[in-house]
């Protein structure tokens, strides 16, 4: 099996174990701090906005929303404050609330996923069926890796949604 980049997606747990996502390492183009996002006209589930990566416009999605976690949409704000009152760039509160952007090679080009942190690499021997992590579901949800200390929801970048331009 291909190694996975493990990412924390926030304070989510399933059956009392932390929930993380795993992305095939060979499909990861970059991991960087989340900057400002440009709005995208129209309604695309889980889409937070657009960003630039190496001169290319990249759609950015909420990782928890792609797993069907209700109410999991992050707020696309400036990295200086991330919605924390009084948080200035470089403060402890800023570091604790900062988000990261994982850029992956999807089926229709580059796609960004907002995560809390990129936590490391896992080399699973096999993946379980995604239904093991029910009630989580979504078109990009490809499998599950079960560990004693956490659950890993494996996302297939080729199945990530691609927003279509809205006609004016």
C-alpha cells in the first residue's frame, strides 16, 4: 500500500478515538499555511473558496465536510487572526488556531484541503472498507485505516469534487 500523509482535521472523534484523514503521499503536491481565500460564486458542498498555488487557481475544500461531518465548514479568514479576537500574527493563540492547506493532485487538477495540521506519515498494510467508519461518507472517502489510538479516513484525491464555473 502507498504511504499516507496523516492530517488532523480538528476536534472530531468517532467512538472515542480521534479522527484523522490520510492522503496518498504520492498525490500530495504541497503542505503550507492557509492564506486568504477568494470567494467562489455558486454553491459547491464543502468548498471554502479559491487560492493560488504556483500560479494556478486551486479550489479549497473543508476536509471534515468531505467526510459528511455536519456543521464542519471552517470559516475562510485571514491567517493573521483566524477569527480569534485579539490574536495578532505570531501570538500563541494564532499558532493554536492556525490551519494548513494540503494541495493534492486531484482528478481534474490541483485541489486544496483545509486541515488543522499535517501530523506525519503512516504506512498501512491494508485499508478497510469505508463503511467501517459509518456514519462518515462521501464520494472521496476511499477506505479506513484502524489504529488503536485513532481512526484514519483515507481520501482519494482523484474523487475530490471539481467546482464548475458559473455562467454570468
